[in-house]
């Protein structure tokens, strides 16, 4: 099958996540990057495009120009990846969706709720698909965890402990003048009002909901900015109440030395538990009450279809972050191909608008709660 | 040096913690158990005493009788261990303290705040010592963690994550008629108003304070009783605010399948972090920001005096729960010997009245907060 | 830069390693698969090629035909991946090398020493490059380990413990009629005389040499075939003596239940040690004598250039088997580009003919030693 | 029940293992230390005895004197612990056994085979019991492993991997003049001809046999002394052939930086495997072929009688080295009480003469093999 023609907005020099999206798009050979508005100036965009082997006439100075030109080409892009800072998600997403080009957008949905709502209307009206890269849901053992919960292997869920500690903002990296990632991610104008909760807390929230199949109804949040001068939260402690009575805790932090990317989920039900850690993603602990703990391994003994379907290598041949991310892309490819064939795309495992809006509500609720001294706030 | 003559109140058949106290008292040869009121009836007390090799005339039917008789003997006990259910701590403790007999008491201090205050007065007035077995503070690597924090190895503390999950009350074990532990620990009349927060949450709270040297000022607690019919909390989610600005989370649970005795502490400061887990107590992770993680081992490379002082074996020869518990007893022995010699006992590392009252305040505040829908409550 | 035009011999339906090579070639966008002789019959080759999106006229019925045709095309392949069973490495490799097409060949070099020597002559005479995918040397932390040893961080090496246990041949999978992998890998005619030692023992041997920079001089091997009827070894216990006096042990097994792909290397020198496990490849333990153990993480604190150069994601975003394999491909791409530009390719980190011959000598010596009741045999 | 009156030979100041024996004897309250010949001079023996609270008239200047005097007392010792260097095991053991006093002796049996044979005769003729503290067999999960193998949970055993790396002799600690342990353990006159193989290799060998129930028939050993000037081996690489066809490897080392006391056993059979590590002794991995790995925990889910019988605390309350050691002592106490009551003592789980002789044969065979360039030698 011919690869899907892909464009990219953002992801030029100094970007982190753009390169990740490109590899993820490439791993299974489902996409071919052919166009881009990679940087905020035409010169740098052309330079970045050349480095990536794009044809000069498909390196655009801005996304509007790109959307218009590509939509007009017979061989124009079928889908676009949006990997800009958060405040620059909505604009390009709407521009491409309106022209029938599928959008794969980095999370969170937008920087503000207003942008989110504006974008939501366009997404709902569009024929093209909108996929949000809550990439951690692409990990095979997370897919398996979700399926096990759904199958009742844990009984009714009672307790959900989710955390996402990092340490890279332990010091004021945004003030060194050399760390563009730190700069925009701690700038409310570009990142949105959430700091750690927007950048990583939304991943934690999304993962908890994805695996349990439950929505958070209310939360009580205590946000902190530990580093002097920091304009957004760099640590968040949040109590969660889920529909149906489950309770949880969510911790996100960017000031916890020794934690690189410590997303970790633990779910406990009436009859068993599950534990998973992103840094060791090929393992899933299953702890049926009263029985020995079992270490399930990706594509190994105890792995089920939900995990095997998105595995490339046998057990013991570890897959990682990029493969998990690629599973979102490859799922998106299947959905795009179905949509283009006039079939109903299977979006059941793909994060999209609803996940995005939930994430925005989570950020807004956390901030509102924290401003009210950790009062309970509905999402 | 001759062993200290020790008595015990509680700890007969069906008890769990009594046997632990006896081993802990024995490991370093500092105590000799010579008397007891081990059960609530004279017959069973005598039976239990005989099994332990006590002389028949020193097996008492109740603690009052025992206190009076032992105080009158020239070879009477010098110290007594109180290992009864919580509501039976204050009475015996006061009876012995008033007679000049040192008390080593299981935690929490009492079942109610009223009992605690009454006991506190007696303790303050007594010449005899009062030691509370917050035994987890006896672990060598916990002592080391405390000393490293005090030495500034982590900088100012920002974040404290402490948790204590278990799974043994996942089902209604208190209703089977065969589990005495479950019965009294879920009975407010015997255990106090706190369930998981009193039984294990106090350990978590105590450990966090012991290691950081900080007190919790306010907390917001969301307590649950997941098992139908249970009369006390079996899961607690608590936000913590420490003096000086540090923030934390505390999770205690007895309904988390797969967790046997999962006390775990993580402390993060401006320049580094520490992580410790009770089930693997010979290890302490030290994570100075920007440097590789270091795995410090008890009595091994990187261990310092605070840990070595309470180690019996070289690195790689694991010590466990009983040795940690014994460190409290052996510390108590040194303090008792000093007190009896008219010297000032070193109580700096021994939990006592203050730790006990803090624990009671913690329980009360958690319950009050939870009743107010997780409002902030001062300890 | 335009991708290198790549062909593939082998790797059709039912193959395992062919798919791995294709992903590895794709991850960094350095290769474009455009031709193949994917199966042993023209029909199945065409079918497999179509599934991969190859043009029909570039799906060949056999490698000779393919080599001739591709060499004649102006847009013919620049490099070819050989992913056939071992006895089918030498033929295609020679056919392409003789036509100036670079070869990336799966390990071991060949099935027999005779084939190896014949191939070696052609490789030595060829202008085209020959790369052998001892893929585990592509892991970032293995590159780091090698550099640390070379830098003297461990002092003179004394002890090397390397092992590679698996469990997939615990039962006679080759007799079920449904497991083609098991069939050819236990068939001396296709796999060569070595079973576990050829399939995985050579990886272990190669890794030990790669990291330490030392060659094995002599070995004493005790090979077993535990599964009744098995025609090759499925477990090997080998003593190693390295040049310069280091000693080691090598264990390979395919009958060790619970081990999926447990390649593990431990190296100890006069002043420190290193430990690495393939199933958790983002970690490297560094144990300087007398100091706390340090857990070095890929692209994290303590990572050095040798690892960072072949990393795509920051610390805590795990890379896995496919990325490690891709590092061989991407290194090969750089070497091929240099060679085609008339420059000297940097082959210092790329396994090639020498590694391949060493592997063949290792297999032969192990078999010879085992036949002599574990007598010492020089490689 | 009254404690057994215990004496000790060796174990004065600067000793390591004497203190361990004393704690092990004390933990379960089964022994009371009342006499000793603790050091090699009367003065130091008296000084060490006083520090331990022994009566002055029961601190002896040498073991002969002690044996004679204690045998003559009506309240004389019933058993004696021998914790001297290896060359001083046989003399005291024979002196006490001949007088009907039970002997608990540290391993290995003796320093030389001649001593071993002389001692064996006395043991065989004695009415008193002889227990050898191969203490690692006292660990609960080792007892469980043995029972699981015996019950056929693994099927016929095929492969046994056992190792015991340490690092404390990485440098020439015996030459510093301050390390008495290093001095005698590297002195053939006191330790015997084996270095690492005698000190720790015998533990590894014993553990492999204890768990599998199999004897080693032949071995091929490659011993090294890496540290210049060292008079005994400090690293040993050994191939094992067990009765019935199982094969194994044994590695002992005292020059492997980062390894504190890394005894580790892995056993693989036709249908499953077991893995255990001494430094984390409360865990036992059970890996039935084709099923998820199971982590069995001491006194937790999956623990069986063999482990529970020698556990003091519930799952998650870790027991360690001292408790494992105490299980030997407490087993010895039961056997001694049975013997004194004229009953048949249960020695099925207690190492004694046979284990000791096997250990001596292992040492001798390893040395002989290594001197013959790793030729196969029968035990």
C-alpha cells in the first residue's frame, strides 16, 4: 500500500517532539513526509525542510500558505502533523481540517479553553479526522491493561494512583537563554495556564481514564511553582474522584530529581491490581488478590491480543517510546485509509477531540481548584 | 552487661505484634522477658506465659495486678512492652509509668485523643521513659536518609511522596470470624476512629516527618471505606502541607491487591532526591540533580554512620523488619540504662510522646478533613 | 539527503528477522527498500514484494537474477540486506559484492567455515562494504560501556560474565510442523553445526569482545542437546580465556524457562565493573570499587557521547531493540555514503568480516572442544 | 521450654561470623550462651567473655580446657558453636563431640581433607549431633525452592546456574595489616587450599545441591588469583555435571566490584524454572514454561509450608540473613531436644557431615581440576 502523504507544521531545529513524530510516522512505513511549514520564518523553514529532504517548493513559510497550496495540489498531503507549541495548535488544525486534510496533533489540545472550543466546532464539522497524540496510550501493555480492566479482571475499580514525575525543571532552565523547550513550556502565553499539569499531567490524566474506562468527575488540586520566578506550576498534587466511586491521586512534577520521565499507573479493583511504568514499558504487573504477582511481558507469556496487535518484536526484544508513539500513527493511518475509502474508521483506541477536551477540562479544573485552595471542582 | 528485665502486656495467642516485640527485644540480647499479662483472662495469660518460659508467679491476670506486684519485687521488671489493641495502650502505660517502670508501647499512642491527653500528662510527669515503636524509623537506611536531609544533601525540601499500601483487607476479613487482627483493627471501639490511617497511615506520616525533620501543618484528606459494611476507612488519599513550604501526598490503603506492606518514601529537594521502600530496606536511592542515580546499600559503599551504627552485618547480608524493630528496642535499652545511671538519655532518634501526639493529631485531622469533604485542617 | 536504495534477500512471509531489518532500515529514514528476492519461489517473492509496496519488476525469483538486474539499472540498489537462513548468506553476499553492491548481512557469517572462508576472500577483494548485523552492539549503553572500558574506567579487565538464555526451544518446537523458525534454526544443514551457540552464543561472544576490546584466545565448551531428538545444541556452558589474562564464562541456552531474550553482560576490572541486560537496555550499572553503584541511563545523567550519538530520545523515553538495530543500519548508511563519496568510511563501531570470522571460529571451537569433553581449544 | 545452654569457640574481637552465630542463636530464644573460649589467649578470651556477659569462670583460655570443664559441670553446656578459622574447626569439634556435647560448626568442614576425614570418624562414632552452618539453606524461599523441585514443579532438572560474586578482595586487603578477615581467609594454612571456592564457592555448591536434590558428579574448574601476591584463588569458573544429566555453571569471585554478597541460584527444568538471589531473599521467581512469570513472596501469596514453617513475619515484612541463619540454629535446637529426649532427630533439612564432606570434595576437585588445566575431575 502506498504511504500516506504527510505534512508537518512545526518541528524544525531546536524542536524535540517534531523529530519524534517523524520517526513514529516512519517506523511502520505508513507515511511519507513530503511537505512542511517547519519553522516560524520562511528561511529557517526552508533550511529545516532541506535537511529533511523535502522538495523546496513544499517547504512553506507558514501553515496558511501550506494548507492552501497543498490542498490545491493533486499530489497534496493527505494528513498533517502539528507539532508546534500549544498556542499554535488550533490555528493550523482548523486550516487543514477545513480543507479536508486529516490532522494528527500533539497534546494538549490547545493553550486555552477558548481555542479548544473554537477548534472543537471545526473538528465536529469536518470530514477529515482529528487525532491527538496522547502517545502513551499506544504502548502495548497499556492496551492490554485497558482490555483486562474492561474484561473485568480487576473487578470494579476502587483506587487509581497515577504519577508523572520529571526533574528537568528542578532549576530555572527557562532563564538560561539556551533552552527553548523550557522557555515555551513555562510561558503561559505559549503553553497555556498549566505548567506541569498541562505538559505531563494531562498525559497522566488521560492514561488513567484510558486504562480504567472511567472519567474523572471532580478533583481537588494543590499546584505549586517551586522554582523562584517560574510562571506556571512545576508540581501538582491532585485528588481525583471518578464516576462510579473510584478514587485516585495524581502527581505531576518537573522538580523531582532522579525522575527522567516517570509516568506510572497503578489501578486496583475488588479482585486484582495492575501496575505499569513508562520507563520499563514492556512489563505489566498483574496482581490477582490472594495469588502470586504475575509479570506479564509484551508479546510474551500472558500477553493478549490487545498488546500483540501493536507489537513488532517477540517478547524480550524491548520496544520503547518510539514504537508506542508509532502505534498511534499506524492506528491513524488505518483510520485515514478507511475514511478515504468511505468506510467507518475504527477510532475506539485513538485519542481525539474528546480526549483533548477532557484534557483541557482537567487543566482548567486543576487551576481553578488550586486557586480555591484545593476545593473540589467538577471537570 | 546484664539484660534489662522486661515485662509484656498483651501479646498472647492470636497476637501478631507481640511476637515481633519479643524477637526485637531479644536480637541484641539487651532484654530478658520475665513477666507478663499476656491475655485478657488469667487462664490464657498463664498458658501463654508458660509457652514463653515465664515463671508461673509472674504471669498475671491483668496489668494492674502486674504493675503492682512487679513494682514491689526487688527483681521486678525495669521496663514493659505494651502490645495490646490501641484502646488498651493508655491504661497499662499509665499504671507502669506511675510506678517508675519504663514503657515501650506499640503505636498509635491510643485509640482516642482523650486517652492520648490523659496519657500525655502522666508521661510528662513520669521519671520513667516512654518509647513508642514507630519501628520503621529504626531501619538503617531511614536513619541515613534523615541524616542526609539534615546535612543538606538534598537542599531545601520541596516534595514528599509517602505511601503505605497493603491488600489484606481487600475483602471483609473482619466478618469471617477467624481473623482477630482484622476484627479489632476495623473496630472503632478498639482501634480508634482511624482505620488504615491509624494502623498504617500514622507510620507513613511519622516516617515522612522523621526523615525530613519537618512537621505537617495542614492536610486535606479524602477517606474511603470501599468494603461494604466496613466501619473505618480502608483507603486514604491525603494532601500534605509542611512547615517551610514543602508539599506532599500520603496514600494509605488496605485494599490494594498485590501490595503486602508497601511503605515507601520519596523526598525531593532543590538539589537531590531520596527514595526508599520498606520491602527492600537495605537500599536507598540517592539522586543528586544532574548526576547518575546512586544506589546506597546498608553497610556498603556510601553508607554513613547513621546507618552503620544500627547495622549488624556487612553489606549484602540483608537485614530486615525485625532488625529495624530491634534498633528501637536497643536504642531504648541504651536510654533506659542511661536513665537508671542518672545520666541524660539520648532520645534524639527514639519516637516517644511527641511522635505519638503528632500521630493522634494526624488521625484526628484526617478524619475531620474528610468529614468536611477534604477541607484543609490544621494538625 | 536522499535515502539509500536498498534491496533485500529473504524476509518474506513467516520470516522474523526480515521485518526487523526493514524497520531498522526505516527508522532514521536513511534507506528506501526498492527491490527484493524475498522468498524462495518467484510467486511467493512477488506476493511478499507486493505486500511491501515493491514495484513488480523489482521482485525477483532469486538473488542471482536480482543482483544482475539491479546492477544493470541506473537506479539499481546501492545496498542489499541478506536475511536468509545461515546457509544462504554466502551466496547472495558474494553475488552482490562482486557487482559493487554493499551488503548488510545477518549473523552468523555463514553456516560453515568453508563458506565463511570463501566469502571472506570476496569481501576482502570487494570495493563494496560488508556489514554484519551483530545488532546488540548498536545499543547506546553498549557503546558507552565499550568507551568506558577503553577509557580505563574499570582498569585492566579481569572477569567477563556473559550469558544469553532463552526458553522458546524448551520443547521440541521444531517437530510441530508449524514453527519454521524452530525448523531451520535446529537444522544443521541450514543453521550450521551450532544450535544455541550459533544462533545466540555468537551474539554473546561478540558483545563480550566488542565491549572489552579483547579477543577470546581459548575456550572450553560443554554443549548439550536437552530436548530429545534435537540435532544441535540447545544449551552451552563455556569457559573463556581472553588475551591479556582476563577470564570469563559464557552461557547460551534455549531451554531456560522464563528467559525470553536474556542477553546479559557483566565486566569486572581492577577498579570497577559494568553490568548491562538487553531486556532493560536503557540502563547501565557502573560500579567503581569502594563507591556506591551508579545507574547510568541512556541520554540521561552520566551518559557520554558514545551513547548520546546513537540516541534519538531524551532519558526516560526508552529506546529498544529496533532502535539498537537501527543504529547498525544508520552507521552502515554513513559508511556507504562515505564510500560512495570516495572517502574513508568509519567502520570502527560496525561489525563486519572480522567479527563474522571470529564468530565462526567461536562456533567451531566450541563444537570441537565439546567433542573433546570440554578440552581447551584455540579460536 | 528452657533455652539450650550454649558455648562458643572463637568469635572474639575482630571476628565477623561469631557475632552472627550469637544473634542467630538468640533470635528464637532457643539458646543461652553461657561459656566460651572466644580468643586464642586467656586474657583476650576473658575480655571478650566479659563483654558478652559470661561468668568469669566460664571464659576459657582454650577449647580443650573448656570441653573438659564444661563436660564436668552439672549445668555444663549442651551444645557448642565453633566459629574459628577453618583450620581450627576439627580440633574443637572432636573435643566436644567426644564428650557428648553437640556441635554447631561454621563451614567449610575443615581446612584440609585429612582433617575432614579424621573429624568424620569422630562424628560418625559420636552420639552428639554435628550441624554445619551452610546458613543459606535456612532461607525460607530456598526451602520452598527445594520443595518445589522435589514436588516436580520444574520437571526433570536440566540446567543449574549458581554464582557467588563479592568484591571485598578486589585489592590486596590482606596486606594492609588491618584486615584480619582478609588475612586468614587468604592464608592457605588457616583457610585451606581454597580461596574463594572454599569461602563462598562451597556455599554456592551446597545451595545448588540442596535445592535440586542432585549431587555434582564431576567438575572442570578454572581458578585464578587476580590480585598479585595472593596465595589462594580469588575467582573461580567451574563447569558442573550433575547426576542424572543436569549441567551447570558455578562462578565464585571476590574481585567483582559492585557485588557485595551476590549469591544467586537459577534452576531450569523441563517444565519451569526458579530464580533466587540472596540479597533479595524474600522473593522467589517461578517461571512455568509458557506462562507468565510469578513472583512468590515469603509468607505471601504462593508461599508454601516449607517457607512458612521458617517464617516469623507476614509477607512484606522482610526477613534477612540473620533470620535465615537463625533457622539453622532453631532447627538444630529441635534436633538437639529430640536427641536429648531419646527421640530420632529430624535432620532432613539440616546440613551436617555429608554436606561438609561434599564441600571438601568440591574444593579438592576444583583445585585438582584447575591444576590439570580444567580437566574433568570426579568429586
